[in-house]
């Protein structure tokens, strides 16, 4: 539409005002991988462990299934990665699963995906931080005995950092993520070398322990159920895979291709680490019990079960502490980083939902710090509640986690199939048709597998805690539809009013009223400004709250000869709002076609508590005046010295909102 | 100053606007007594009991001092009543102790009195409600076992009633107060009749119990100390005596004389009830122990100690339950009423302190419900903290209570002596001099006695809890001086600015900017209104947050031919505040002598949660714009249908603020 564009250009006077301190720096694959994949790769830290923990219920015999389960998870991951490679090509706008579901299934499905993602953000924080606490607790006993406190403290610190606005950059993500990958791979390779090439025994500290079955010996259906449950828990490795599909716009060109390549790279790395850890666990005969005190036989008194990663690092690196600390430390760090991605992802999703009017409008402009802070505090609050309620136990939290992820996988994959069907129906003879059919097949495999997993997860985990996540999703869904309904109602109200009144009539006259309490500079300025608008009627009004004060004011007014009449409104009961309101109503009543402008002098202060000492009556009056039709309220500010303080702080404030890196934004100075 | 008055009158055009739904109804002595004396008379319900409890530490032998202590308290009460009769004549304005101390000792002393009174309001609530719980618990065992819950619940209910605005009237006070007085006096008279005239034995349920001394047998100094401590506790009977001196303006004429008579009447009634209860306690040999479980010997297993009033009612009225219930019920009720007086007294004192700029300005206008609500919630919150911290035990709470009362007694009485000295010095030969000298003597006796009691209270109760009250007074004192300092600093800043800029220059032109996001009715109205002010420059500005939306807006704008240019401000990062701010700054920079008026269309909503869905960006933008010198911000309201709801509620709202009855205000319809 070239005409519109030129109109647009013509109307823009001078150079457009840009908030030019930010620059768009697109991400190379090398940086995009850590930025988007920290969440997905960090889940490798707990997924293998959770498989072993679930199987431990069946005793050592249960562990024999671990490799098979791991292979199933790997297969699933391959299918999902392949599916999402189709997504990033078809929907490169960064809308992710929400967009795919909305476009292909309609807004309701989109909203289900959004609810699932919001719940998952909370769980990402609680699961990742709890796992970080468990890992760090494996080398620092104090943390192990104060796991909940440590986890809550970590969330609080993360919240504070995000509220202040941390300066994100690709490097912040890159170093710990690559260090983690290097650490885990080195451990796997060195472990394999010792076992296979050197023929050494590398028993874990728990290798010699016995493992007591919980309850009866499991057979038949119960055993199948247990294996399926272990598989469900292992599927936690897939959380975060969809992140790249939300970040396509931040990639360098060709965006989709680079994103797809990065996705594949991430999948391969995650699979190698995941399989490596499971195989090392088998080689070291590490035992991880659901209830260590009861299940572990032969453990020394007061034995504190370490995480799988810590046990493997100990076994593989023997007594070489620096290597052990390296692996455990970077495992903890990448988990914290994964939690942080939730803090970044939340406002991005919130912005998209606000644009579709499912969340309050102001979330749309992401620069908005206040709305954004509420989101961060809410996210942290819910995460803390979960951590405390579940004692920071990853095994218990993970039961809530995976439902949401697979709900959005399933809706997104089925949406993709509809997408291809539509395209193929529109033009079945196109050259690209065979490619589309191939893509559709990939997504179909993805849908079949994720759908099966969703059913398995629902069956095996519903009573274990998944119902909480589902209930929360339902509540969020209802809230968002209610908000949307409200906005729709308001829009309808305005449309109706528009039909009733074809044109807004220009008010015939402007009646200006300046509120006066004392004759000081703020009042003088308000008077001067009001006079500058050259109203048809200009008068000053004061409320007689105290006879002596009013007499003094009137005398002063007379003396200075303002040529503006001062009206004294009586208020025997020392109210301000009501008398002014009634006066304004009377003025309006006398000349209904006039518009009344009320000028209120206001102090501008720089400290939060000063607000309580100034302007309170003015604020309340303003709030009530706005209910009167035909009345405008004008604030005439008087900047107190302290306001400079706040102004300075606004100016200094870091303008980069969290999540900026994922959208390919950074501060300009960084890019030079 | 007749000239000023006429000037004032001339300036008032038409009839003055009065909030005429309220009428001034002055109180007869018959109604004033219950309105102002419920607090003082209710303390009779716990003061005698507290004397016995303190003495119980010395065993049954200790009780022999109770009558002497009671006589000392009566003497003290007579002296205080006589003193305050002087106060109401000398200071009939209703400023009470705060005014007397401020005028005669200076503002610092006044502030000490104010701090003491504020602390006492909190304690009035906690002590009265705790005592009410104990009394009601004496007939309803469930309340006895859930004392804290009951007390907290009662405070919450009272708070809710006061927040909603209860319709106070003299009758509400009169019935329970007189019923209480009648009940107690009937009990005393009937008890005396049975003992003296009929020669009957009326043993209390605890008459046969033994009372174990706590610790060693007390002699010498320790005994004196105990007796003094019992006297201190008994002095709780004096709390609330000063209330009438705050209420003189609400009396019928001759105000001071009527107030003085009412004060005397209240004193006599309180003294009779107080002495009657103490003598009945002796006649029935009632035992009240500090630690019933340890001290009472011969009590049945699981014995729950009843309050003195309940024990006496049981003993005097034998098995006649209605009489017993009557006495206990109205004792509980008057205590609740006494607690309510604190809710009423608080805003009245707050208003006076705000006038002197020791508290935020908006507390000055008592009609202000919001500020007022904060006060009520704060008062209730602190009272609940105390009730919970001290297990709703009157005996423990009372240790904190009396300090504040006597601090203000002492400062007020010494202030009165200065007052008389000053008058006598000014004109020693006046005819009234001898009356003045007599008044001074009365106040001197009052000062001596209250001063002595203050010292006794400080010595015997400091470590028992009085230090908490003193610390709280100190904190409040510091807070109030800090607030005053802030207001003084602002006033100085304005004076300085006034010296710098002799006159406020009239801005040369008015540059109007209308913010536009969509072209709907609120925007059209804002445009029409802005145009009605006939600015020198008028332009519409929109922030390009979304390219598609902006293109649509521009196209529409072109089509409608507004004759107002629309400027598009770019915002690549979807911010609103910053681009607008920079644009306004640029406009200001180009023409520094212009004033810029920014018109912001705003929705007016009627439900609290709708605020979160509308106007948030506008609000924030407004807040930031006010920091720019030379910029006015005008809200152009658009009333959504839901706003009618709130408007209606504002209209229906009960206009009578709590405490109104005490100031002689009532709703007009009541007075017809």
C-alpha cells in the first residue's frame, strides 16, 4: 500500500522520534543457541535422574528399563525437534505455539496454549531452582539441609535482579551454557574412556547400596504403569524445546533456516548429554531412591543422597575435586539461568496476549516497567508458594510440570497439520506440494507421539499433582476470557454511542475554574496558565475550610488586584470535594453547552512518601470530577526541588527490558 | 474586622454552597453524658478487678488493702474531675489537653500529649475489647476458651462497621450506657440490701477458695511496692475522663457550664459504681487471682476464673439468671462502645494535628473518607497486634495503658496553672482574681496528684510493659515532627522561589497536543474540547506502536478531514511514555515561552478492577509529563456505562463521618 505509506511519511514532521538508545542486534547461531537453549538443555540435569527415581520403586530390577525409557525419550525428542523445524519455517514471526494454535484452531485453542505456557513459566522457575538447590547441596552440605530456604532465597535474588533490570547480553548466556555442555560431555567422554578403553571400574558412591522395592513386587499392569510413569518424568527433558520457535525474529538472515539449524544443534546436544548420563548411571551402578532413608540398604548412617550429576562426577573424576566442582557448579548455574528465562519469557508472552486483549492493555508496551514488575513479582510469588508447598523436591514438582508443555505441543502440532492441509487444499498442484506433504508427515509423527505422551502423562500423573497444573490452567483461561469479554463490552458500548451521536458537537464556550487554597507560586502559575488558554470565563474558586485562612486569602487577593474574581465556596463541615463538585455542577447546569475546565495546582515530588503529604485532596477531587460529563481536569504541576531526584533516576534507568536479548535488542554502545 | 467580612460576602456570588444534608444538633446533658462518658464509666468494669488481681500476689491478706486503694483512686478521680471542670471553662473550644499543653507549654508539649493520646486510642480498643471478651466469656464458656479469636473478631467487626460508616446517634450511646449504670447500681444496692438489711450471706463462687501467695511473704518495701502497683492498676478507672473536655462545642448553651455539670455527674456515677463494686467484692469474699491455676486452692478441677462483675452478679442475684445476664451483657456492650469511641476520637485528633501540619494535610478535612479509612485500619491493626501479643489478657495490657493517660493529665494540669498565672499576672486586681486563684489551686491539687501517680505508674509498671507504650509514643512523636519539618521545608522552598521570581510571566502562547490512539468517541471528544479552548497551536499526536494500526488510523484521519494535523511519533520498541515525553520536550525547546497542554482521553470506570484494564498507560504518562516544567496535563474523561454505578454509590454514601455525634452533628432528617 504505497499510498498509505506516503501519507504516513508526509504526516511525520521532521525526523521521527526514536528511542534510539537501543539497537537491533541480530543473533548469530553461536549466541542464539545458549540464549534460547539454556532452558531445554538444563532439563538434562534432572530428567535422567527422575527416570531412575521413578524406577527405584521397583528395586534394582527396575533400573533395567532405564535405557529403554531413555531411548523412547530420545525418539520423542527427535520427533519434536523435527516438528518444530517445520514450525519455524511456517511461522517465522515469533508467535510460537500460541500463534500456531490461534491461527489454525481458533482463539480458544490459542488461549489454552497461553494458559499452559503461563503455568509452565511458574513451574520452570520452581523446578529449575529446586534442582539447582539439590545439585549445589550435593557439594555444600549446608545447602542440602536448608534446601527450601536456599531455593526461596535464590528466587528472591533473581526477582530483585529482574526488577532492577539486569543487563542481559548474549555472553551472559553463552559462558555458563557452553561451560555446562563442555562439562557434561567431558564427563561422559572421560567416563566412557575409563570404562571401555582403560577397562576401569568407576563405581558410584551408591553402587554398593541395595535398593528395597516399595510395596509388593510389581508385575503386569502395575509394572507397565510404573515404566510409563518413569517415561513421563523423563519427558521433562523436552521442556524448553519450543523456546526457539518464539525467537525466530532475533536470528540473522536467513532467519528460519538459522533457527531450524540451531534447533537441530540443540536437539543433538541434549540427546547426547541425556543418553550419556543414563549410560554413565548404568556403568557406575548409581542408585537414586525416591525415599532414600527407607529404600537404600547398606548406606552409612546419616547418608544424604546426592544428585545423579554429582554422583557421576564423583565417580568419573575420582578424587579430582576441581572437575567435580566444575560440573556441579555449572549444572547449578545453567538451572538458575533456565529459571531466569521464565522471567524473560513472561513479559513477551504477556505482551502478545495483551495485544489480543486477553491481558490488561498496558502489558502490550513492553517498555512499561510497572506492569512488568507486577508480572515478575507474581511469577516469583507463585514459584515460591510451589517451592515451599513441595519442600523444593524436584520429584514432586515435576509431576505438575509436563502437562502444560505437552498440551501446547499437541495443539501446536495438530495446528501445523491443519496449516499444511489448508495450503495443500488451496493449491494442490504446486511445486512445493511434495515438500509440504513431507512436512505434514513430520508434524503428524510429532502429533502422534506428543499426543500419546500427553495421555500417558495425564493417566500416570493426574493424582500425583498434574491436576493442580490443570486447575491453574483452567483458572487462567477463565480470567483471560473475562478480560477479553470486558474489552469487547467496552468496544461495543463505544460503537453504540457512536451510532447515537453522529458528530461530537464543539462546545460553545470554555469556562475555566482555578482552584485556590493559598496564594503561593503554584497557584500563581496555575492562574497564569489558565489565563494563557484565554477562556471565555475565568474565575478562581476557594473552599472555605477555615474562616481565618479564607479571610486572609481574600484580603491578599483584593490587594493584588488579579482581575480574576475569587469565589468563596462555603463548606461548614470542612470538606473540599463535595462543595467544589456541586459548584461545578451548578456552572454546568447554567450553560450545558459550555465545557468546564478545572485547573488544579499540583506539587510534583521526588520521594514516594511525599505523595502521602501532598496532593491527596487534589487527587481525590480529580477522581470525582471526572465522573461529571462536560468537565475537563487540568493538572498544573509545580516541581518541588525533590522532584529533580526522581527525574534523574528516570533518566538513568536502564532502558533495556528483560527478555530484550531474545528479541534481538541490545544497547547501542554494546554494538559498536 | 467588618471590612473583611463584607469583602468576603461581596465575593460570594449567589447563595453559598453548603453541604446542607448535615445539621448541627447540640447535645443535652442527658445525651452528652452517655456520648462522652461511656469510655470513662466502662473502665469501672475492669479497674476494681485489676486492684484485686494485683493484690492477690500477697494472698488473701493483700485484699485487706483493697478498700484503702479504692479510696485513693476515688480521691484521685475527684481531683481530676475538679481539674477538668476548670479546663472546660478556660478552653471551651474542644481542643482538649492538646490545646492546653500547646498554648501554655509550647508545641513540643502539645505533640507529646498528642502522641500519648494516639497510643491510648490503640490501647482503649485492645483493653476494652479484651475485657468485654473476659466478661462475656464468664457466661459463655466458648468465648472464654477462644478469647483471642473473639477479641480479634470483635475488632474486625467494629472496624468494618466504622469503615462502612455507622449511623451514630445519641440514642445508640444512651441505651447501653444507662442500662449499664442501672445494672451496676441495682446490683450494688440489692447486694447491700441483702447483706445489711436482710443480714444474708452472699458468698461469691470463689469465696471458699484459698489464695496462695506468689513467692515469699511480702513485707516492708516489697509490700508498699505491691500496694502502689495495685493503685496504679486501679487508676485505670480514670481513663476517658478527659473526653468531655474535647466535646464542649457539642453541648447546648451555656456550653462550659453544661459540660462541667456533665463531668461532675459522670464523676459521681463512676465513683459510686467503683466503690460499690469494691465493697461488694469484700462482702462476697470474691477471689480474683493473677494466675488462677497456681494460686487458687480448693477450686474444682478445670475451674475457669470469671470476671469480678460476673462473680458479683452471680452472688448478688443468686440463681436469677436474667439479672445476671443483664449485668454481664451490658458490661460487655459498654466496653465495646468504649472501644468504638477510639475509632471516633482518632479522626478528630488527626484533623487537629493535620491542621498544625503534624500529620498529612488531607486528614484535616474530616469528610475525607479515604484518609480516614487508613486511620481506622491502622488503629485496628495495632490493636489486634496487641491483643494477640498479650493473649487478650486485660491484666497484661493494662500495664501499657495508663502511662499515656497520666502524661496528658500532667501536661494539661501544669498547663492550666501557667494559664491562671498568666491571667493573674496580666491583671492581678481583677474582680475575678479570687476565682482564678481558686481554680489554680484546684489544678495544682490535680497536678500534684496526677504527677505523683505518673511517677508511681512509671516506677511500678515500666518493666511490666509501660516501656512499650513509651517507645511507641516516642516513635509517633518523631514521625510527627518529621512530617512537620517536611511541610516547613516545602514552605521555605516556595518562599525562596517567590523571592527569586517576582512575578509569574504569562506564557505567550498555548500549544495544545491531543494524544490519539484510536479514532473513537473519547478521542473525538478530547479533540472537540481541546479545540474549544482555542489554542494557538493544536495538533494530534499518536505513537506508532503497531505499524498496521497506525496506518489505519492515519487513513481514517485523512478521510475525515479534521483540519487538525496528526503527527506520528515513532516508537520502535513499543513504548509510549518516552516518545511522547521527548516530543513534548522538543516542542518546549522550540518555544520556551509557550505553555504546552497535553490532552489525554481517559475512561472513567465504575468498578475497582476496571482500573487495571484501562488508563494505565495514560496514568503513567501523566505522571511523567508532570515532571516537565511548562507542561499542563488535561484529562478529558469519557464516562463508561459502569461509571454510573460508582457515581450512584458516591451519592448514596452516608455523609456522616464517625465522631460526628461528638461534634454535635447529625443528619438533618433526624432532627426534624
